[in-house]
C-alpha cells in the first residue's frame, strides 16, 4: 500500500491508494484453508451439565 501520511485531502488519499492497489501484484491463491489457525471448539459431552 502506498504511504499516504503526507496526503491530507481524503479524496486525494483515496485516489492514491486505489492506484497503488491496482498496480500491486495479485495475491497468490491460498494453500491452506482460511480458518486453519483458529483454535477448534471442543464438543460438549452429552449428559451431566457442567454447572
């Protein structure tokens, strides 16, 4: 992303960012599923409640 700290006008900053995004190389396809690093939720055991 382009450094837009020096650009004060909001519309101008948006233009600069859009241009930078267009120029950037496309991201590669994912090799792992998106949520693979998320902690998995354990299923609760049926039967007696916890509390």
